[in-house]
C-alpha cells in the first residue's frame, strides 16, 4: 500500500555526498521541523529526469522558498556517487539535496517502487513529488506510467 496525505514518512537512511565524502542522513535529519519539497525520479542522468525534472526544481528554487519551502530534496534509487555527480552536472549542487536511496528501501517503504527490469534498470522509484511538513506528507503527486505532469516544480508551486 502506498503512502498517502497525512501519513508520517517511514524511518529511512539515505546517503548524501558531502565535502568530506559520502555521509548517511535519516528522514528525521532531512524532514524534521521543516517544510520540504521532495521529488523522486526513476534514475539519475535519464532523459526526462535530466532534461526536465531536476532542472525545473533548480530553476524554481527561489519561488519554492518564497512560498515557505525550507529545502528541496531529490531522491533516486542510485548510489551516492551517481547522485553527487548528477547534482554537480545539473548545477543543483548546494541548491537541491541529492539523496541516494541506493537499495530502494525508502521507495519500497513508501509503496512507490517500480520494476524497471524491462529497461535493464531493476527495482526503482516511481516518479513523484510531495510536500512534507515536519515529516508528514501534506501533498502527494504520483505520476502515471511514463508521464511528467504532476510531479513538476510548477505543479508543486500551485499547491503551496
């Protein structure tokens, strides 16, 4: 069963690239006491994710913060090195927190995993976005199939 509006995020540990190298961070660290715009992509460096999804949040960062968002977070079932490199290449470094869900445990705990085996990608996260206030989901936008509509930064701005 999938997470829904009003639910508390499950406890999970991500990996994040820092100046000192890979470091763990928990859902409590990332979402506690803050309003966070979270979005998830099926894979770093994939076409829609790289051309539209991440760049949209980088571009709209100031608008999101102007509407009360403390942090913007991207997660994907990729390793911390890939997420760090993708953030740098997309000019997201220092703007969007790039959190690796390397084993897909967060995606699975949310009930938002998908099977990308048909594309040689294995188990991944669905494409979605959510607004999280102090660890509780206040808005949830899950894409259907291969669409990119409701998980965009522009769509989220309309919800704030």
